[in-house]
C-alpha cells in the first residue's frame, strides 16, 4: 500500500497522467432571482459519486436519476432565505437532479423538487414558505401573498492553478542533492 502511494506521489511530481478518472463529488447551484418585490437568497449543493469534473465545471451533462429519499440523500447542503424566513432542507424530489443542457453560458438545475416549512405556532400559522421547481428552469417562491421567481445556476468549480514549469526543474535537482548526500562517505580520521 505504501509503495502504491509513493508511486502515485512520484507520478504526480513528474507530471505523469494519473490512472484515476477525474471526478468531482459535489456541484453547487446558487439562486438567481428574476422577479419579485422581496429579495431571496439561496444555494443547493448536491453530492454524488456519479458526478464528474466536467459536471462541476458545467461542460458535462449530469442526470442523477434517483427520486424520493434517494434524491434527498444527495443534497449535501441547502439554504434559502425569503421575507425574513429561512429553509434548510429539501422536502421532496420526484425526478432526481438534472442539468439537461451542458455547455450553456449558464447551466441550470432542471428537476422537480420542493422545499417548504410552516412558520408560527399560532392558529392559523404565520405562513408557509415554499420553493417549488417543476421540470423546467424556473422556480417559484411564496410566503403568504409575497412571491418571487428565479432559477438555480451552476457555480462552476474553481479551475486548478497550474504549477509553474520551474517547479518541475527544481524537483530533480533536489533529488540529486539527496542522492549525493547519501553517497558521500564519512571522512576517515
């Protein structure tokens, strides 16, 4: 095991291609409001071993087809605020999670799901905050008589910063100094 790990580290240091396929375990979508008199904010992060680096960058199309509790388990984080109230969990999903059109200028979450919570313990309650998205791109938010519309836009994963070429020249030099130090014999007295 230690040998495999050392060889992997060496391959990375020498710039050799890795044997493992690039993957991304998470994609995040942020709320983009298009209408409504009260501002809403939110984000949803999905986590799945089926997601690839291309999915996270927005260049690939993903379709996590589980529904119900399977789809809800793929929600790693959810937060939404509207009209002074907040939601922190998705309550249902009937289609799984999708980004049907890869490579768009903006990639959208296109699924059928809801998040809702009733606030206030008076009778009747103060109101129910709901985020509802049908299979298209538009989501509707409502709390009492206040509404807003918008969509969930993919926030592309950060692009890795390349290592400067000088680092690759420095590594073999350091290795050769290490070898020279090991070969040097102690002085006889």
